[in-house]
């Protein structure tokens, strides 16, 4: 269940920095840090602190806390956590739509 809830986590983290609606470029994603984001996924919400120099920390509505690293692979946002996502890196493209960032199963809003 954990893996499903966070499988789209890379989509996670974002909102208003995108220049226009549609697929975000790596440069647009890079502008999202530093920032604090509220992420909504099926069955859980996640508070995300996206830091400079590749740092990320999360707290879920289920009481889980974790830290990890993020980076860009071209235009793809990639994240790897110490505990979540089975310690595996997850990468995906992000889309900007009406002031929110969307991925596979997640929507994110800047706090």
C-alpha cells in the first residue's frame, strides 16, 4: 500500500512556479526549490519541504516522516527517500495545470 500511495510521489511536490500550463521543463522544476508543498494523493496527504542542494523531507497524514534527495534527469524530477518508496529512486515528468502541479496520482499546491 505504501508503494502505491507514493508511487507517483515524484509528481509530488509542486505548484505555481511553472511559466505556463503543460509539461514542465527541468528549468521550471528547478525553480520550485526551495519551497513547502501540500500534496494530495489517494488516501493520504503529504507535507513536503523541497530544499536547495537536493534535500527533501516529508511528513504524511499517516504520521510517517522521511528525508531524501532529489535531482533532475533532463526534465524529469527524481526523488529517493531513506525509507519510503522502498529506497528506490522514482522519476517522472510533471505537468502544470491551473496553479497546481500534477503527476501520476498526485496533485501539489505551494504553501
